[in-house]
C-alpha cells in the first residue's frame, strides 16, 4: 500500500513556556498555526500567508528561523498519509485573533500532548526537550 505525503509549514510561537496552537472548525485536535504551501510558494511565503489567514497577524521576515522538522502520520486521513512539517519561529505584529476557520486558540504545554495531532505532539516533545515549554 502506497503512502501519500503532505508537506506543510508551521509557526512556533512560545509565550510563558507554552506554545500557541489552533483548532480548525470541524477538527477534534489542535495543530500549530500554518498549513500547505500553494504552487510556487517558498516556506516563508506559505507561512506568512497561512498565519495571516488563520490569526490575522503579520510576520516579520528578518526574524524567521527554522526550529525543527518532524515527520509523522497525518491526522484525519483514511489512507496511510505522512506529513512533513517544517517549523519556524518568527516575530509578528498585530494581536492574535482567530479568523472564521479557527474554532479555538490555546496555549499548550507538554502535558497537553493528548489534545494535539501527531505531528504537533512531536513538536511539543521537541520543545519540551529543549526546555522551551513546560
């Protein structure tokens, strides 16, 4: 059986040793803000667009830094699907506000793994190992 592969970018925003996560309407778990790139988009262009669409924020290009890359089973797919998630940190301007596709925003820590999609769980584990989140 062949696997399908999804390539996504995600934003790591840490405050008070917790990481910002979002829950899309109709989903049962939290994800890191971000998503799939559109044809021809760079990682930065996709991240900037996705964060603006989800949270109404502007990202600051000069502060972009890759944090980690994880591969994991994609949540919510019936066929075997793997996700590769490239995670970046970057400063932003504006106040974090959910747009119409986002059901909830939460600041999560290591003890909240069970509320997250598998790839987000791997990132939280990494952030915890780095002592960036509690």
